[in-house]
């Protein structure tokens, strides 16, 4: 959802995060991830969650809220074989949902 923010809004969020919270990522790494999502429209967290959950997400373009569409799977469900299809379907579904939400 950070990818939907303006650069100024993103910097405000980064500045508001206490130093002690930057244990797993630096502000520059976060900026890079956000820029990657802005470019690719996909954010992936694969093999990182302590419970073995994997996620792929995409931001939604809504006029009334910050939103993202996320697929969640258990370890082994999002594989190199299934990921291309899941990414494609996630983006297709997000575009359809974007259109539906614009009518609200």
C-alpha cells in the first residue's frame, strides 16, 4: 500500500518510524521495494514469514482508500511453476476490481 503514496507521503511515513523498528530493513531498502512495486505492480514476500506463509500483493487504485489485493499461500504453494500464473491472475483481478471500485 506504500506504493500508492506520493514520494512526500512515503518520506513522512519513513520519518515517523522509530529507529528501533529498522531491524530487518533500512529506509533505503524500503524505498527500493516501494519503487519496485510502483514499477512492477507486484510485491512478493516468499519464504520470509515465520509461519511459512507466502504472499503476493498489488496496490489498488481507489479514490476513497489505500488498498491492496493480496494472495496468501502456505509454504510450497507459490512455486516457480505457479507464480507466473498467480501474478498474472492477481493483476487481472486487480484491474477488474479497480474498475468496479471506480463506479462507487
